[in-house]
C-alpha cells in the first residue's frame, strides 16, 4: 500500500521568500534542504575552484607536458552515458588545448569494466605516453601496474568510491579519494574531467601557451557535462545544479553540439526546450543503449562529430538500439515478475536478487531499477557472462547505501564477490559461478540490520496543497525550467478533486477534467484505463502540455486514492 507523506517546510522558506522566490518555490526548496539564497546561485561564478581537488595540480602539469611535447594520450572510458560524455569532453577539450589524443572504450561483454591489464595491452598498440581514465580507474590496481610496466603514465579521473588500496603509480583526481577536500562528493565522472580541463587550461595559460592564439572556451562543453551528470543519476548538489543549469542554458540558446541535437531530434524533442527530464529520460537512455547492447564507441562518435549528417546517422542507430533495449527489458521484466511470485509474497523479505542465464547482462541494471521501483526493495539482477561469472547490477532505496552494503558482504563472505563498485543508489558486481545463494543470504542479512520495516513501506512525498490561484500555467512553466533530479526531486502536490469527466486515450491512459473549489484542471493518469471514483485524493505534478504550438496546464497524476 502506498501512503502520502507531506514534506515539512523548514523556517528557511522565509529567508528564501525574502530573497525574491515565490512562496511556492520558497517552500519547495526549503523542504529539500536549501537553507540560504546563495545555494540557488547557479552561475558559473558560483562553482568552487578546482584548487581543492586532490591531485589536480599534478594532473594539470602532466597533461600540459603531454600537450606541449606532443605526446600521445589515450582516454579509456566507461561504457555508460557518464563515461561517454566524459570521453567526448576529454577529446574535445584536450584537442582544443592542443593535445594529440584518441580514445578506447571497453566492450562490456568482452573486457568488462575499467582499466584492466587487457585494456592496457590494447591501448599500448597506439604507443601512448599517457593513459587518462574517465569515470573509472579508482579500483584499477592491476591495470595501472600493467601500464607502469610498459612505461605508460596513468591519470585516473573518477568519482567512484575507492577500495582499500589505491592504484599506483598513478595521478588520481577523484573527490571521493582520502584526503580530498573538494566541497562536492557527488560530481559525476564527466564533471571531474571538466574540472581537470579547467586546471590544465590555467596551467597552460600561466606558461604563456595562449600568447599566439585564442584561449579555448571550455564552457562550450557544458551541454555534454549536463547530459552525463543527469544520466548518471548523481545527487544534484549545488555544483551539479550549476553544471546542469548552464548546460541546459546552452542547449536552449541553440549552442548544443550536433550529437546532442541529434539525440533530441530522433526522439521528437526540441533541444531548445530541453529540460533535466529530457537529459535523464530521452537523450540519456539512447546514449546508454550503445553500451548496453553493442559498443559505446557509437555513442562517443555521436558526441564528438561536428558533422550534422554523421551525428544524425549515429543518433538514428542509437535510437534503434534503444528500441531493441526496451524489448529486451520488457521480456526480462516479465520473466522476473514470474520468478518473484513466492519471494514477494513473503512480507518480511528485505531484498530481491534474481538471475536467469538467458538474461542480457547489458540490461540487468534497468530491470533492477524497475523492480526496485515496483517493490521498494534493494534489488540485484544477474546475468551470466561469457566466462561463466555472474554479472549483477543493483539499485537501492533511500536509507540503504548499496555500495557500502556490498562492501560489507564482501568482508563477511570472502571469495564470493570477485569485483564490485558503485554509489549509494547503484552498484555493480561479479560473483563466482555458484556464488548467488551465498550472496543472496548475506545481502539480505545486511539489509535487515540496516533497514527498518517503515523504510520498506512505499510512500509518496508531497509538497502539500496549493492555494487557490497558485496552480496555474505560469507555475508549471517555472517548474519545467528548473533543475530537478536525484536528491532534489521534482515537486509533487496533493489535493482532493471532483472528477467531472474521464476518457480513455491511447488505449491505456485516462484523461480527466478535475474540479477543486470552482477551478477546473485538465489531468492525465498514465497506464490506467479502469474507472475512477467520482472524488479522488490525488498526488500530482503540474505539467506543461504542448499541442500544435499552444501550451496549457495539465496535472500528471502520480498516485490517487478514493476520497469521501
């Protein structure tokens, strides 16, 4: 059963309102932990300096030396949207600074994740002096050692949590490494690389490298930084909000790169009206499809080309892969739901772990996310790799740090988990071929210690009731323009409405006319075609419905309950 919980409104809403925010926005931001108006400064000037990133000076110095001495650099990327955008930012930014640079992205089905000795051997064919990892590397102890044995320097740029041993010898820039005082611990891999470029440009500037030519404007990379940040579902702290806000501003101003424009175009979206939702649910999934089903080289090519026709060809192939991914995902989800019957019937089950040998290992993370959303349980889904290992991806719920939980399992049951990494809400791991039963039991035990029964109950958080006159198209437009996402959820409101009319659209959705105190509102309930009561208590989001060039307010009903 789903229950409604209204977010408390802290006293900080008064200060935010005094700074010029409307009463509605003031209470929305205050309820999300914003305490001072300066936290809503999303200008580039509000970004913290790169100086507090541990290792940044050494990184900038090494890159500047590679640039001035024309040494060959190879970027080793991750195969998700964060890795792809970080790679594109690295290629574009370093080339603008004068570097000789190429890239390599592991195929997840052949090489797995990160800078492995096998990937080093592949990179060595180009005889690089320097390997730069993006969105990976903090756990690549063996890979860095293999590079060193070949005389190749390694610069690790990552944002994942480190293990007990750091790779050496390597220059490391990762806000989550021990001793780093950078104020944001949630910057995505693409954000870390963007900061490294800023530091490298400053280093070159100080050395007089731009005396004979214009200094590159790295801000033109921010549409790519925004895409990778939102797609990686990192917490939208102030640093990430600035990066995303500035990237969206460039898109809306017509300054998006050809690949970003093409990803929007194949989805039938207007990049000049881009929102954070579009980055996370329109462009991001299409980019991710390459890494899930094929090779992320296609996605990186889409983002680095300056040719509109080539970008569109890449985007069309990505769109086709995404449609294929949806079909694979739907079949896997049907299988999982069939397998879950007995598991979910157990009221005291705290976690879900599912596996079929026939499942596609590139899609297990999406299926885990769907099941987590449906059952509100930390969930891992596994497929068997070509080497016989079980490759799993997990998603978690608030209050349960998934990467830390997996780390605890690895300590309590040594030898079961072969490799792992991740964040609070998402993690990946590999198990021995016969390790799933032991992992399932140990993971369940860790969850039972960390979670309460109340945390396993599904709730819908609401920002309360909007007063007469507050719920209008202007509010919906304002909310659409702002950045919402992980850690800063989009506003949801609730109220009791009378249902004045209802009709089925698209065979699966219900379009409504609702009334409240003499005000009437268009509304829609997605994936619901059954009759509704005459009065309902609805949790809803104010949306802008665009049709044939005109805009109108529409309430998107997220949950509803019968009302007396």
